[in-house]
C-alpha cells in the first residue's frame, strides 16, 4: 500500500456527510465514523503532522476500541513517539 496523503480532504468530506462532529454517535455509527477518522489520521501520520493526526486519532481510538484499528493507531503513535 502506498503511503500517500492526497485523500485527506475527500475523507473529511465523507466524514462531514456521516456525522456533524458534535452530536453523540449511536453505537452503529461509531465504527464507520471511526474508520474515516482513522484514515484521516493515518494520512496525517504520513506527513508527520502529529497535531492533526491526533485530532483524528483520539476520537478514532474511542470509536474503534477493541478492533485491529485501535492496535494500529497505538502502534503508529508509538512509532511517532506520541501518547
């Protein structure tokens, strides 16, 4: 898989269409929203933009708790010496 960061804006647009970012998420929306948050944070990690990465990884950790994505987020954070 290529480590590219050219889809950040597209992913943000998808996320904004799924959730307003303010209201509480229903359990059935946590995984899809968390997955998009993960994808945005992942792209910021490729850019080494830790502040923006964490803006999306922190809520993704909550929304993706107990999934392989949580493990991957924690691994990325460790590799970038965050958290």
